[in-house]
């Protein structure tokens, strides 16, 4: 029963997030300089901005047709209610429904890539933290610390291009195929590059948590009972540290969605990120709003899922 | 390491301030007809008795021709120490002038985010009824990735100005700074010196402004450095996507490297400069 309630609450939060984001975005658009119908006509390439050869009558006819086609000027509340039924209207660029465009193959592949990178970052970061926390004053810990601070400072486009240069085209290291025609193996490098920065963040949080947990009396007691070092670090301490690291997952997922913009450009992949970059270039507002609404709802759902998972993992949370 | 980070920051500041003196087609000082001109264009060759002090890199970041020739995608040579880009412009000159944009954005964003953050934290502690609202708002805003926010809001507003970029990078970071400042101020309010000030009749506003606010400055310095680092990386990412501010920028050089078979003279200098600047801000924050 409590699980059903929690699921209902999570769905309600996600719907509310979609409503708020869509309402705010359409209101912002109506406040922006320039008429929305003119911007829609420019985005659909019916109108060229500053075209002096076009007569006023023809321009007006185009604007009337655009208003009718895209239901403009928009009423933000009505649009937000439609969005709650996952109807974000028609794309201004090619008049296809935004929901079907975002839920198509490329959109789903972005979600799959982001989730794969998230899992990789969480597992890799936790493993590295468990490994380096055993030698806090050693060289390995210092090396990992330096590596993570570098990962957090390197611009993602550069990192992705260096990875391609070294691992795809580099003569001694041409290890991995990459690109849209390389199948599952081709997805490996983009996911690895995307996961590097989140893994560094997870490592930072997890290693701090693990160093504190390692001093706890119950850890000392389990060592005294003869539990192996591997089990102490990788099972007992890691599980306890997970409760402090997992709440980062929704924030990391948000980061990964934004990183997909760059990764898809660098690796020439089709996906929601590439769609969003194109939409921003031409000013396809419904697609931008649809992406914003769905990603905020997705992040809200991820945060609820983490909450439920932590309750299952940690009895103290369940009891409280 | 921290010393090295400070040196990098000082060099970047000097580079941004004196970019025109380091790379450009105008003479830093020109002596002609017995008069001295500063940052002047020398029309025609210099005659006897005239002299000029030139920048070390004698190429303008926008100039596409070298001595009347169009040199596109040239590898580093004596004429162009870091080569040319796909329009024939000097990479070294664009790199030096690109530092100006990155650094200006970093400083503006850090200042605005810190000021907004402190203001929001003060408001939240001044009015108890606002506290929950401010905290929830800050939590939501701080979780939003900067790149996504900038891209979506700029797409909605259709604005490409530097000011809008500064605002859009600063607002999510201000939320994060506000949380830090609020925690630091609340901690200070529980300290004996604040208790004493309250006991002698100090008003809530004065208590916050005069006693609690200065206690949050060390936290705000850290937040400002992190904001600066985020701003540098966001600007590079946006320029790489072709959605940044017009003018020479490091992201644009990376984008050109991407379009031109990862040409090393375009890929490495911009990437290393950006990483060094972001790393220095990060180290200073640590």
C-alpha cells in the first residue's frame, strides 16, 4: 500500500513538474520581444527575417496561416494542461508532433546512453573510492585525486575529441569503432566519455563518506570477527556509503542529459541532444519546451526512484 | 599546486587585459613625424627616423589575409606560430583574444552569482515565511544543468547577447551560492557574539548585515571560484555548439578542430588553455 502511495506521489510530482515548466516557458515566450507567430514563421522557413522584397499583404497572409497552424498566440495555462497529457503541440520546424519526435528512436537512444553512463559513473566512482580509500595517504589516492580534479576542469568537447583522436584514429591505440554505424560497440566510447565527469563527482563524495564510515565501531567489529578486507570495503562500507552517494543520481542524470548535446555533436550521433541543439539554432520553441518538460519530469521520477531505493536499502529511512 | 593555479590566473588576467598589445596589427607605440601615437595603425612603410613598437604576434584576430595571401588551415610556421584556422585567421591571436571573453564572463558571473546568492540568503533569514520557499526554489534551481538552462532559455527568448549569457549562467549558480551563504549565516547566528549582539538590542536586519554576513564571505569566495570555473566551461561548450557570443573564443577554435579532422593546432591550444583556467579556478576554490 505504501509503495502504491509512493508511486502515486512520484507520478503526481512529475506531472506537476511538466505543468510548471510548460506554463513558465510559454509565459516567458509571450513576454519575449517579437511576436510568437513571426518567430514560428521564421522557424518554419515561411518567412525570412528582414526580407524587404516581401509585400506586407503576403507577410500578413503567412502570419495568419502560421497562427492557425500552431494555435498562436499561445495560452500558457491551456498549453500546460495539454502538456500534462504529453501533448506538447507541433514542432515549428516541420509541423510534426513534438511528443512523437522526442519519443522516437533517437530520443530513446539518448535516454539509454545517459542511463548507461549514470550506472557506469556510479559503479566506477564507488569502486575507485573503495580502492583509493584503503590507501588514503598513498600515491594511488593522490593520483586519483589529481585525475578527478582534472576531469572536472577539462571541457567536455575537448575530452571527447581527444578520446576520438587517441582511441579511434590514433595509430597505436585505434581500439574502438565509433559512430552511428558501429552498433553497440560504437556506443561504448560516447558512454565512457560521458561517464567520466559524473564518476569524478561520485568518487569525491564516496571517498569522503567511506573514510568516515571506515572509522565506525561496527566496521571495526566486523574486521575483528574475521571478515575479509575486500568484503569490508566493497560490501559493508560501500553499501553504507551508497546511501550518501545515490541522492546525487538525479543531479548527475540532469548533467548527463545536457552532456548528450555535446557528445552527440562530437560523435555525429542522432539523439535528443542533437535535436535540441538544432531546435535552439532555428528557434523551434515547442520542441525546446517539450524537451525541458520531459527532462524535468524524468529527473523528478529519478529522484523519487532513488528515494524508494534508499528506503529499501536503509532500514533507518524506512522506520523514520 | 595552489601557487601554480594563482600564477595561471594572473597570466590569464594579464593576457586578457593586454590582448591588444600582445596580438594585433596596430603598433603599440608609433613614432611618426616627431609625434608618438599609442595603439596606432601605421599607414604605409615607416620612413627614416620613424619607428614603431609592434605586438609580438602581428596578426589581428579577425584578419583573414596575411600580406595579401589567404592561408587557410596552415600548420604552425614562422608567420603563424600556432597556425591558421579554416578562414585564414591567426590561431595564436584568436587564442589570446579568446581569453578576454572567457575571463570577462567568469568574473561577471562570479560577481553576479555571489551578490544574488547573498541577497537571497539574507532575505530568507530575514523573513521566516520566505525561508521554505527560498530553500525549495534554490534546491530546484541549483540542480538544473547550466548548459541546458542557457540553451533552452536563449532559444525561447531568441537573445544572443553577453548579458543574457551572464544572467543565465549566474542564476542557477546563485541558487547554489545562496544555500551556502544561508547555512554559513545561520551557523554564525548561533554563535556567542551574535547572541551577545541580540542581547544588547541589535535588530534582526543589523544582526544579519553586520555580524552574520561577514561570516559567510569565506564560503562565498569558494562559491565564486566554482562559478567562474563553471562559466568558463559553459562558454566553451556553448561556443562549440555555435550558440555562444560572437567574437574570438576558445569554444569556436574547438568547433573548428572538430570540423577539420581534429587539426592539432586548433585542438590543443584552446583545450589546454580552457582546462588550465578552469582548473586554476577549481584549485583556488579548494
